[in-house]
């Protein structure tokens, strides 16, 4: 009995041990299979990770290309047209005024050829001015500039515009920034003159009216200009243009005009010294005709000194010397003009300005029996009424000290030696 029990126990133990060994072998086989599959998955994950890294590098490279081309910003992808318009600046001014002739009220200009504000005792649209500018840069070397204008005072300065609201072009040119030295900007087209202290655009001046010395200077030219910065404080601009004064947009001969100007700018003062010489319309010499009778050569030396002695005071002085010579029947001679002006800021939104001018014109240039002398005195108050909106009041007095006076009186008796004009203007700049 005992032997039978031992036999049974031995048999059961053998079965259990045999089953355990078999089970262990199967588990080991399963573990090896799982390790193999995990290794395969790890290889696949590594390959996928490598592919993702390569794709990410490609995305970064493409993004850098888009940024360099100006087609991508922080906000994301944008169109080429949007990028172009973001590089273009648009600005301008709208100005209107009322003027009253206190002396010789029926005379539009009082017969003074250097008084450039036409019409007497009237409300008028002075200027509607729109500027579109894409300046050339080292990253984008091409550019353009265009100024569109309409209005009475703009027409009287520029010429060629009508007072019927027709929009004209003050300046328009294409630009290229040549990679020479510090960069040379080449402008080709209709270009504003760099000469003088005042400009046609009314919000660029202290005063409603441009001064008499401004009347000695050219306004715009058609030609080519070269501008560069020689040092941080010294620049130069020069050009070849069709005519000194009369800008018709074309020239049928090889007689051209040439100008140049050095521009120094310091911390509190600046100095511009320039001039122009060359062919001019025969009317500048007091003659008209064709051939030799239409020959006229004019030179103009222009010096402008500007300074900011204090935080609330700005001043400038402008001197011009005009010399004219032409055919034997032309009026040859000289004219000298000097103008001094300043603006004192009374507060952040209010200021007062004054201007005094003296012009001497040789009798042979004016075609008169005597030399002429002109004195002008101007006072202006300006007040910012709202953001971008400025109101101005001005009183201007012109007097002919010597010479034949300005013009015949309204009653055609005697001459008009004095002019007093009161003006009110509002302009909005944007």
C-alpha cells in the first residue's frame, strides 16, 4: 500500500515538473518574440523620427526663404501685393484759406511778381496734396516717388495746372540705390529742386505764403539726380535737368542745366550750399522769340543756414544770388535776395512765426530805369486744433522801397508801392 502511494506521488510530481518545464519554455519563447517585435517597432519609430526631423528642417528652410523674400511675418504668410503695399508710404495735406487785400483790394497780387498767392478777397482751395513713396533700400534697391496736387496756390507755384480742380503732377520719378560707397540714389523723372528754405507744400513752411526770395528759386526740374551721404553729417546731391526755371517736361535741344548742393547737418544747426546754372526760358531774360533771340543763361547761388538754438525756437536764413545773361536784346544783370525767419513754440500746440526779406534787383535785369528794392515782413500764428489739423492767421506787408513800384493802381493812376494782406488757413495733414 505504501509503495503504491509512493508510486502515485512520484507520477504526479513528474507530470507537474514536466508541465512546468514546458510552460517555462513557452514563456521564454514569447518573451523573445516580444523583444524582437519591440526592437522592430523601435527601429520604425527611429526612422519616423528621422523623417519628421528632416521635414521640420525643410519647413524651417522654406520659412527662412519666405522671410528673406518679405512674404512672411509673425502673423503668417502674406501675399506679394500686401508686402509691396506695406513698403509704400502714403501721406499728404488738404488746405484751404481766405485772404483779404487790406491795401489795393482789387489787385490780385498787388502787381508784385514775387507774391505767389493769387486772387483777392476770396475763399479758395489752396492745395490737395497726395504723396506716394517707396524709398529704395539695401534690401530692395528699386523705388519710386509721386506727388499729385490740385489747388490754387499750388498752381501758382508750379505752373501747368488749372484752377478747375484738375489734378496735376508735382513730382514723379523712379529711383535706384546703386551699391557705390555709402549708396548713391539715382532719381530719374520730374524732381523737386533741393534749393531754398521753403517749399510749395504748405505744411512744410512756417507761413501760409511763400516768401519773395522763394520767387527767385526754381521749383521742379525734369532730369536725373544723384544723391549720396558722404559722412554721417555731410551729404551731396547733383543733377542734370532740362531747364533752370521753366519745367515743360521736355527739351528739344542739347542745352541743359546743372545743379549741385552740399548739405551739412549737425545736432543743432545745418548748412546747405548749392547752385544751378544753365539754359532757361527766354522770359527769364525779358525777351521772347526763336533762335538767338530766345537764348538765355541763368545761374543761381543758394545758401541756407538753419538752427535750433533752444528746444522751442527754430530759425533759418536764406540767401540767393541770381545772375542772368542772354542774347544782345536780353535783360542781363543780377538780383540778390536774403530772407530770415523763425518760429517760437509757445506750447505743444501753438506757435508764432515771423519773416523779414530784402531783395535788390539790378535795373538791367528788370528792364527798368532804376534798380528796384523790395522789403517784406510777415507774421503768423499757428494753432493745432485737433490731431493733424492746424489753423493759421497771417499778416504780410510788402513795400517797394525803390523802383517803379509793383503795378498800376486799379484806377490806372500812379503806381502801387505797398501791399498788405491778411490770411486765414486751415490744413489737415496725414
